[in-house]
């Protein structure tokens, strides 16, 4: 540009140095202000920022407890559990080789430091649920804190809640045609599972559509 080159090399060099010095000073001030605003730590050391921190609120310095995953031998857990009925234990045999009809799910149901274990026990072939159990870590060993053995029954972890589904038969119902399905949701409160809500779905014996009953 003609306006700058006409000033001569010494004057241009002096102007550039002044601009650089001012820019460096402003950058240092900006970094100092940012460090004061964040407490000097930047992102939280204990994990991802919560929604309150993102919105600008002051987050609690106490980290939330981390949940530890510890894999278990579900078959041994069931067979050694005195809370499991003799009928379920007797029927728990491998379908082929070492393949036992059990489903195992790990998750946070009781808000402990170690993930809880949900075990569904089924029959071979048709995989009908005969029992569902939740185990909680207590002092390094697992304790049975929930069971349902009114077959057919199956459970799943829904967030931090336990959802149990049961097929209900009337006295004259065929095995393939239950009268209704009951779904019960449980939450962990005061050291035990408490029923939160439930609903029933009634099946038409004539093959029509099922009718859902309102939640309790």
C-alpha cells in the first residue's frame, strides 16, 4: 500500500513493534480475567460439566460417586442365593454345552458405588421367564434386594428404575394366550424397592385388539 511504503522502513518497523506490544498486553489481560472467572481450573476435573455449569451457574465442588462395573457369574449367584426358590434352582440347567438360559444386565438401580446386577432366568427353548432378581453390592459381596418368581416374568433396567412385566393367566387360559399383561415400575427408596406405578393390558380372547387399563 502506498501510504505505508512511503513512510520508510524504519518508521514502518517501529509502528509494527508498537502494534505487537499492545496486542500482547491485551492478550495477557484477557487471559488473566478468564483465569479469575473460572477459578484457574478450566473444565471440571471430576468429569463432564453438568447443565448448570454450562448455563453459567457455580457447580458443586463435590464430585458425584462413580459407578464401578464388576462382572459376575450369574449362574453361581443364583444357585448360591438362599432367596431363590428350589424350583428355579432345579430348573437352571444349560440348554446346550455351557449355555445357561440367563440374561444379565448391569446398571444403577440402588444408587450405590458399584453397579447393580439384574438377572433374568428363563426356560430353554421357549425362553419363558421363571424368575427375575436384583443384586446390590454390600461390603464387597452381592445381596438379593429384589425377586419375582411368579412366571412368566421378566424385568429390565429403565434409567434408574426397574420395570417388571408379568403375564397373567386365568384358570382356563391356554399357555399361549394369557388374559392380561401387568407392567410394574419400581424405584429405590429408603433402602428398598417401592412400586411407583403399574398398568394392565387385557388381551381379547377372541383375537381382537388388547385394551389397556389406566395406570394405578
